[in-house]
C-alpha cells in the first residue's frame, strides 16, 4: 500500500495562508463594497475550504473515486440551494404570487 | 430442475450459534437480514391494520366508525409506519442485506458492526413511533407540514419526528454500507459491467439514501426545535416561510420514492431473467437507468408544491423537468417486456408478482405523468387520484416486488421451498384485491373526492365500498403467504442450492449458506446472466 | 506484524482493502454531513435573501473578535490534526499522542469561547425561544438571524463535542500502541471528520459574523 506523506513544511505553509486569509476576510468586511462584500467573503471562504480539502484532507493524493464522492456532496448541495432559489428568486414575477 | 436434496448442509448461518445473544449481537449480514425481516413484517401488519381502519371508516359516507380526529391519526400512522418502517427498509435492508455480499462473492458487508448498528437505530426509531401509537398517535399526515405540525397540532409530533430522525440515520448507514461494499468488496473478475442488476439498483438507492436523507433529518429537527422552543423558523406569523419546509422535505421525500421503488426495479430485473431463461435485453440501459433515476430524481421535487405559494415559474420548471423522469422508467419497462419476448417463461409465484409489478407500475407511472402536468395537477391535487397513483407505485410496485423477492430468496434464506400452488393463489388474490382497492380511487379522485377526510358526499359511496371490499381481499392475500411461509419452515421439501436454476454467485453456495457465504472467494470469469446461449441470437 | 494481522477485520482480504473501504466510507458519510448542514445553509440563504437589512442589523451584535479568534483556533487545531495523521503515517507514537492532545485542547478552547459568546447573547436577551427581546423594528426578522445563528453554531458545536470524544478514543488507542505504519486508518478517517467540522466553520464565520459590519 502506497501512502503519500505530505512533508510538514507544506502543512505549515497551508496553515500560514489560511491564517492570512482569515485576517483578510475580517479586515475586508470593514470596508463597504456594497453587494460585493458577500462575494468577497464567500470567495475567501471557498479558497480556505479548497486548501483544507486538498492539503489537510489529502484530496490532492486520493483516488478518483474519492474525488467523485467529494464532488457529489458539493453538487447535491448546489442542487438543493439552486432549485430552492429557483422558487424564491422568481416569486412576484407573475401577478398572482406575492414576493416573499 | 436441480436434483432432489435430502439434507440441509451440516453447518449454516442459522445453526452456527444458538441463543438470543447470538442473534442480538450478530454481525452476520444474513442474520441481520432475518432480524429486519421479522421487525419489518411486524411494522407491515401494523401499518396494514391502520389502513384497514381507514378503509372501514370510509365504507360509509358519514364519519361514524371513527371520529374525524381519530381518522386523521389513523391515516397519519398508516403513512408513517408504511413509508419509514416498511417501504424504505423492506427490500434494501432485508433482501439487500441478505444477498448483496453473496452476489459480490464477499464474506460480509464492508462494515458488519455498522450494519448491526443500523438495525438498532431502526429499532430505536421504531420504538419511539410505537410509543406514539400507544399514547395517542400523531395527526399531521406523514409529511409533517408546518405550520400545522409546529403550531396547531396537539398530537405527539416531537416523539414521532424523533423516531423518523433516528430511523433516517439507520437508512443512511445502510446506504453507506452498501455503497462502500459495492466499491471495495467485489470478487476478483466481477467488474461493474458484470454486476447483477439488483446491485446496480441498490447502489443507486444507496446514493439517494446518503445524499437525501440528511436533509429530511434536518427539516424534521427544525420542526422539533420550532415546536419545543416556540420559535418561528417556518412560522409565517414570526417571519418564517412554511414553503421552505416543503422544499427541504420534498428534496428528500421525492427522491425517497425512488429509495422505495428502485430496489423493486432491481428485483424485477433479476426475476424476469430467471423465469424467462433469458439474459436481460439491454443490460447497460437498465443499469444506467437506475443511476439516471437516482440522480435525476433530485431535480423534480417542486411538482409536489404546484398549489402552494411556490412561484409559478418555479412550478413550470419543475413540471417540465418532471416529465423526463419517465424516460429511464420507460426504458426499464420496455426492456423487461423485451426480455420476455421469445423467452421460456415459467409462471411460478415470483414471476406472477413480477408480471403484477410490470403492469401496475406502468399504470402508476403513467398517472404520475398526469400529475406532473401543472394544469391537471391543480385539478386533482390532494384528491384520491394522487392516493391511487401513489399506491399503484408503492403497493402495486414495491410491495409486489418485495413479495416476489421474498418468495424467490426464501429457499436461500431457509433452505426450504414453499407450496407453489398456494403461492400462486396468494399472488392472484393480491393482484385482484389491489386493483379492486385502488382503481376506484382513480375514479373517485378524478371526480373530485379529496383525500384525508373521514366523511364524503353520497355520490362516492359505491366507489368506496368497492375499495373497502378490495382492501379486505388484499389483506387476505397478505396473510396467506405469512401462513404458508411459516408452515414451510418445518414441513416443506428442501430446496438445494439453486432451486430456480438461476445464475449469479448467490446460487452457487449451499442453502442456507454458511456464515462466511463461500468456502473460498469465487472468481468470476463471465457474465452474470449467461442463460442458455443458444437463445442469444434472438436478442 | 502480528499486531497488524489482529487489526484486520474478518470480512476483508487485506489491510489495504480495509483502509480503502474505511476511507471511502468516511467520505460518503461526509457527503451526508454536507447535506445535513446544507439544509441549514439553504434556510440561511432564503432568509438572508428575504431580510437583508434585518440580518445586517442583527449581525452587529455578533462578536467579531471572538469569531475571528475562534476561526484561528479551529484552523490551528486542524493543523494539529493533520500533523497527528502524518505522525501516524510515519508510525511515530509519541508525536501522534501529543498532536492529538493539542487538537483536543484547541477544540476545547473553541468550545469555551463559543460558550462564552452564548452566555453573552443570553445576558443581552438575544436567545430566541428563551429570552429574546428586541426593541427596534424588524423584530421577527432579526430573531430569525439569531435563531439560525444558534441552530447552526449549535449543530456545529455538537459535531465538535462528538469529534473530541472520537479523539479521546484515538488517544487511548495510541497509548496502547494500537496504531502502526500499516494500521492507521482510524486516525486518518477521524482526522477527515475533524477537518470537515473545521470546513463548516470556515463558511459559518463570514456568513454569521461579517455580513453587517459596514452598515
């Protein structure tokens, strides 16, 4: 059985980047960017998440099968949110239904 | 037919150990399947008892046998018990647990202890529900719609919700176990292209269980939180939106219909081949259709909400998407019938159930298309048309396939046959009783009889009397197999390893199988369904 | 090697198959967890979309400093967990125990800060269903934010508690020398779970604490 062992230096490096991103996201939140505050906050959170998944959770070095399972969780979450919003974002487009 | 067998194998999974403890602490997938068989059967008859009370009440137009409040509890308990404690676990947890490792040529599932934990979670969830039955029931309908379930209902919603929540985790863990087992426990040579179709179906089912059930769990948990702390996640008077609950609920509960029916597809795919002695027509399409249904089934849930405040545009999109779910189901029905063509069909008990399934599922599926059409659904929403449609899929489909599977695998489970004449008689009773029960409901529903009321106008009387008469026949049809199968445990002739002359690894091991299924791990060298090759040219 | 042979469960042919199955099982479970939290995130998205002003006003009452510190604490505990897994892969027993204990400690610090925040909300009368008092406009909508805050962070905290229990189990196992270079998958899969809990927080933090700072 071959196990890929990530060197400690990589872990420390990823940790440092995560810390910088945490500081950045808090700092940026104090600047008013209108609707882009949400975008930026979620963008930074996503980068952090990808770093954790790829390095701490070793998805960089797992089989394709495992990657499919990782993707499945994300895709299904996207289905849940997208098709729910499909309702909420179109409320009030027609004369009958009221906006929420 | 296989040679006459005069004795059971000396050591098999049933006599490998004795005593209650050897059963309650077992990790053998076959014994866990038997535990499920016993408990799920009890729930089936409990749910059936509630159904019978509902039908008796509806025999007359007035609400006379039961008070309306009691009637509400009866149909709710019927729905909850049948869906969460019979339909969802029936084929996966009983038949799947029993045969999956054997089909794969493995000693057990990937996680035997987790499998036992699933059964205990199922029991714990079931006990909560039974507790509710004893102390007075729940009246929200099996859907727990808010704000009724969160604010107004004065029945035992939290305890029932907890029961469903716990049982949900049992379902998730079973699905997880099957998925991992399919990936990692296949015998050498058993490639994905050689997997039995039952495996494909259960794999698809398990995906839905893993990805859908947690959303139900959280939705029910939120109702519980709302009820206990009197807060308003879904309460419109506190700023919440009850439709959000329905979105979360149906995100699971529409795919849950496929949790209930996909395993039945798998059973029918097996039986249709064994009893027509032919390889399935279009293996890849049938296998792919299972996965297709599992994935695509998550995109259509809004068709349960056409009459709510869901936006009309969302309704249109869900309606449009819903039509396409008929494609993979249609592929399956056509391929099963094409398999029968020029096959050497034998009309034994499991095959009769298979025929019943194909016909009734087709009716149920086509009426589903009616309901997916937004305009028509506004007319028949919450009428008996929906009830009939649903029961054609669930009872005409899943229960038929489940009974077929029980008869098919009974010799493998117990080592004994059953009286086939009685079996065919019961299958006929079930088919006749079923149609007499539910076909009149299509008519009543289309004429506008609403569901979930204890009383109804005089004009629907005849149809309801027919329905109740049919339900009585159906009840007898379900009791007969219970009797002769129990009788067969002692008195029926021995079956031998392969009484049906079927293919597949599960038929190559003795009946009942030894604890670890195979003497040594089998090596697969050819297709699973190599029925008499000379008929191959027909395909 | 005898120790590793004992670690092989009867249903598997070899340790490699066992490790593969368990890792895959944990990932499948995490997919379930994504959807479990997913229901809550969906509720958040819907209500945030419906009540933007109320959410902005309400989130001013979140303690940004505590939230940021907690994020750092949790990421640090994730680092410790990653190092624990690496020590297990290398078969180093003492570092494994040390890193596991550090992971647990940081997890406990997180829960401590969380409890302190909860206490503050209680003192400020901001706990829906217990003592929620809001004098300004949009009472119900602001209450929705706090309701989601308590449910989401509460579910997250429950996962942390479970994680700490699992880590305790690992420490006990490691002290008895159960893990080796051939048999370390329990450390690995519990590590995956721990990182997942960290991931949930990475999204909860900006969504709950940072949305209304500039209004």
